[in-house]
C-alpha cells in the first residue's frame, strides 16, 4: 500500500491526494474531478489516454475501496480544459506554479499529517527513501531529454503556430497540426478569436507568462499603396513550447531548432 501526500487547494479548501511514481507526481482522479466540478468525472477520466491513467492501492484511513485511479500531470491539465468553473484556471496555476515544482524538488507540498502506527511510520519512511532513490535514478535517465529541451530554452525568438505544431508532433506521443493547435490554445484559454477579423489573439494571461507573443503585421494597401497595419500574428515562444509539450503529455526528447526569423504563415 502507498501513503499519499495530501494537500489543500486554498480557494475551495478541498483535499487532493498525490502519489509520486518514478519521481513524477500523480493525483487521485476523483479528488481532481471533484475540485473541477465535473459531473461525470469517471467518464471524463476514462476518456483520457491510457498513458495518463494508472491505479494504486492507497492507505490513508479513508473508507471505501483503497484501489484508486490516478491521473498524471498532463491528464490533470486535460481535465481542467473540460471544467467550466471559474476556479479551474486558478487551480491550474496553483498546480503548475507551486505544487508540482515543489513535489518534484522536495517530494512534498503542505502535507497534512496522518496518524500512523509505529509500523506504518517505519513503512512510510522506507517507501519515502525508496521513492527518493527512484527519483534520483529517474533524473539520470531523463538527463538526455532535459538537455534536449534546454537547447530549446536557450533559443531566442518564437515560432508561428504552424511551426510549433510541427515541432510538437516530432514527439510520438503528440499528434497535432496548425488548426488543431489553434484549438488547443483556445481550450487552454491562452488565445481567443477576435470578432472583428475572426483571427486568433493571445490572451494577456499567456503573454504575461511568456507563453505566447504577437508579431505586428503590415501590408501595402491595394488601392492607395500606403503601408497599412494588419492583424498581428499569434506566435508561440520557446517557453510556451515547453509548457505545451508538458501539457499535451509529451514523453520524448525533441530537438528544437533555433527560432526562425519572424514572419510567414501563422
């Protein structure tokens, strides 16, 4: 049996249980769907790809079946996309910016104490040490992938949505194209459609986090010949590619070229 880490979403005071597997955080699916207010949470979880789901026997003293369905980080983000609650976006920010980085670094985040017997405490200590050793092994295993994405992180500039889709699709776990990626950006609430010209614009939320940018466009007016300001081109930054690769469940190291000169098709 596994003893979960328990933390509380400050906005709603709801508890979410997490389990570290091979150095990666997994979350109890029902806890996540409850926070997100998904009416048919079991169905929503069942539609996730198998690689984003798992199960484990949890020992935390709660009644009911101890065999719990887990969802990995990328699966949680997909569930967040399906929530209509205003708090869903803040739940996403809290996980992505506070909880998950802390779990990966220290293996804990605001853990709520659970009463245990001496035997359970000893078992928990052994499991914690085993988890630490497994995490260290996992870090060494993933170093090549991390180095590959570090190349991306050092690249300057940004990419058109079409180019970003091609780059992400190099990962066998991700299948997307230009139009589909536009839809994903919309689902993630990173972008919206401008009513005036029906073209995508970056939301301030995504710009402030340096995930998206906009490139001003101009053209020569066909009648007057004057230089005219057109709709800006939506572009994905290198940091945004990092975030998309993670949220779309990327598993492979993808070598990213330096960002091309800005311009061309969006």
